[in-house]
C-alpha cells in the first residue's frame, strides 16, 4: 500500500478506529509500561493525523 493510500485511509478513519490501532501498536511494540500509558496512545493517534494531513497541492 502506498503512503498516499495510507494517508487517505487515516484521513477517512474514525477516531475509534485510530484509537484501536494505536492501542494495538502500543501493546505490540512498546514496553509494558508504555503500552498502558494513555499519553502514548494519544501520541500515536496524533501521528496518524499528521500523516493523514494532505501535503501541499495534494488532494484525496
């Protein structure tokens, strides 16, 4: 999947979907201490939102 397709998917995903993915990543990739940290999950969701933001001249 190209980055544009990922960005488009994140742009149209619900907040619930992004939060569920963030929890999955935190549980799979982070240490046990970080995985349970709500701030860490919010950082992931914010990263999804930044990735989904259209770049200059780009349209989905």
